[in-house]
C-alpha cells in the first residue's frame, strides 16, 4: 500500500513532462487513470470488503475514454500523416 503514492506521483510526473506530445499525453493519462483504478480496487479488497469496485470502474473507464479520445478525435487512426522524407 505504501507504493501507491510514489507510483501515481511518477505517472503524473511523466504525463506532465510529456504533455507537449499528444500521443504521449493521452497514453500517459490513461496509465495514470489505470494505476488509480488498480490502487482503489486493491485498497477496497484489502480493507473495505471489496466496496470500492464501482469507483475503480470509473477510473478504468476514464483511462479507456482518454485512449479513445486520442485515437478517434485527437489523432484519428484512419487519417494518414504525411511522411517527411
């Protein structure tokens, strides 16, 4: 349990450092949400008789939404970027 705060802190730091690159931002943001989801889920299973699962699902979905936003809106996967030669 003691590793939750440094892990989330490092994920947030990496997200902040790479915020200028869109793909890095959205992927790292999804990682932050997924680490939060796993932390909430783990805490709930250890201490609250699995009572935090609905909150964990919210974080998992937020991670999924950030990935979907990146691939469908921010940089749609079906649009080809021009190759620099």
